[in-house]
C-alpha cells in the first residue's frame, strides 16, 4: 500500500493547486470530476516545471548573470527532492502492481 503524502504535493502547492483536495473532494453536479490521469499529468507537469526552473537558474549562474546563489541552490534542492519523491512514488506503484499480479484468483 502506498503510504504518506504524494511526492507532487510540494510542487502542486507551489503551483497553486492542491492535489489532495482534488482527490478527496467529491464533486457535486456542476463540478467536473478530477480523474487520476489528470492528477498524474498535473503532477508530472509540476515536476517538469521545477526541473526547468532549476536548469534556468543554474545556467544563468554559470553564464555570470546577476542571480542570487541562494535561489539557485534552493531551486536545485527542490527539483532534486521532487524527482527523488516521484521516483519513490513510481517504485511503490510498480510494487503494488506486481503484488496485485501475484494474487490468486
């Protein structure tokens, strides 16, 4: 079973969306239902955005542009943590799938 928070909640919270509330809130008649594929797609986009931001700041620093070193390091660490969490989330999902496939019918 997958435990803990989603690895993408940090990035989606920064992007202004709350994945947890999207999953747990039950839509009423006029609201659109959020599918798992949409949540996954948004999470991957947030991961990609953090990686791109880190790359942009790192390249700006390497080119000698006026960039705060603290911002570069923070963006780099956020991207690293998010990627590590996404990898762990993927590993847990694969493990869960493999466990389901081993079940007796």
